């Protein structure tokens, strides 16, 4: 059935920069509904004082601009590997099979828990009929949001979102505390410097060190030295921020514009020593140039099996279905 015909698209009209690129969300306090650890519901959030906007933030709608996201597996079990399948359909209900590549991939898939402490950045395989699939491991039960970030051939970039239910014993947990420093396994530390001002471009700098020494040999990942994904707490509005011009470290600069005051989660992906790693931050802004973060350190390392399993399973399944692999089916996680 045509997904667009089954649902009523809606979203809070906030934010001029959310929505069409490649990963944060806003309430004074997070709206905790499921799971602790990249939507159709607009979500209510107390800190909604946002500037005027011409279109809703990305990821809040399952259909937008004549395209719809259809999750073929809307429910998974917590723990262990599972396969997530979905399609992107056009306004006539046909599966989309032609895409323009962005950052070396036809489609980027973000899966995030509602409590924004579980995060997966995946690159699924596409079969010839337009069905995408990827292995994914989600450790805890609760509600998740799936974001498909893509650009149809010759069209505009889109970010569509849909809800994913993960079954199992659910235990609520608070949003990770604000922090300007993330410590990762292996002696890595990432420091966030800058401020977020709603409705205005904000300069952010992320500095990577290992064992106290600056990392000056970051490796390109998806055609850049770093990728920053942001999600707003409460409704999980989605923003992907592209890095500025930089060398291979230790500092990776970004320019971000958030649409409203609130609490945001930032996820930085970078590659070093042949492995993709993820540093995460909680940032609050009050509209007066509040610091990006303070408090306890927080961070994580990507799943060492994510890329291996994604490439092996994604490519195999895509070929078995007679499809063309969109990319290695790789991924990493937090």
C-alpha cells in the first residue's frame, strides 16, 4: 500500500536548517518514552521558542516532498543481531531505485533510541527492487526512531523518519548529562568547543586526542574527517552538520544552526587507526549563547562488528535478491 496514503504527515514548523542533509532535538527536559543507550510525531517540548521557519525540521515526517519511508520491519527484539528492512516510495507508491550519492553513499540510515543514548549510523544494502536492508543490534527495549537520509536521483535531499518498537524489558533512564568532553575506549578524548545559538549559525570545534596527545592523522571517512549528527531531545528532530575545511586533525570544525532553544544530543563520527569511532555530547541552549556543555565526561566507541557484519550481510543479501549494493552495508554504533 502507498505509505503516503496511509498516514497524515505533520511536524512542528521550526528550524530552517533541519531536514535535507546528512545527524539534534529540543526540550528543556527530555521527553522520556522508551529505552536508554538517527518520526512522525511532532512531539511537544516546553522550550519551543524557535525562530520562524519555512519548513519543518528533518526526520519528523514519514512522508515529505512526494517521498515516503516504509519500514517493513517496524518491530525488533532487543539484544543480538536483527535485520532491519525498509523502502523509500515515491508519490505513486513505487519503490525508489535511483539515488544520487552523498558522502560516498546512496543512503545514510540513523537509528536512535528515544532517550538518545543508543545511536547507530548504518549504510544498508539496496536490492534491485528498491528494498533496503541492514543488520542492526539494539541492546535495550523501548522506542526508537529510524531516519533515512537520501537524495533521489536529480531531486532534493530528504530526511524521513519512522518509529521502531524494540521489545523486551524496558527500564527508563535519564538523558546523559551535559558535557564538553567525551572519553572513548583506547585512550581517545574529544573536546567540544563553541556555543549553540538558536536560529543563528554557530561555530563548533571538536578536538581529538589520544593518550593526551593531539591526533593529527585522522583518516577520511565518508569523504570527510568527521561527521556530526544532531538530534533534539523530545521530538528527535534531525540535523546533519557538514564539517568545514580542515586537515586530518586534531581539530574538526563544524557550522551548525539549531532551530530552537532546548536540549540536543550531538554524535561525532571519526576514523582513526582503521576504525570508526563515535563521541557523543549533551548540549543545552537557552537562546542566549549558552555554552555547549559542561559536567561529566561521556563518550563511546563504535561497535567493532558493525562494519564487518554490515558489509558481509548487506552485500550478501543484496546480491541474493538480485540487487545492487548501495555501499558496503557498513555501520557503526553507540
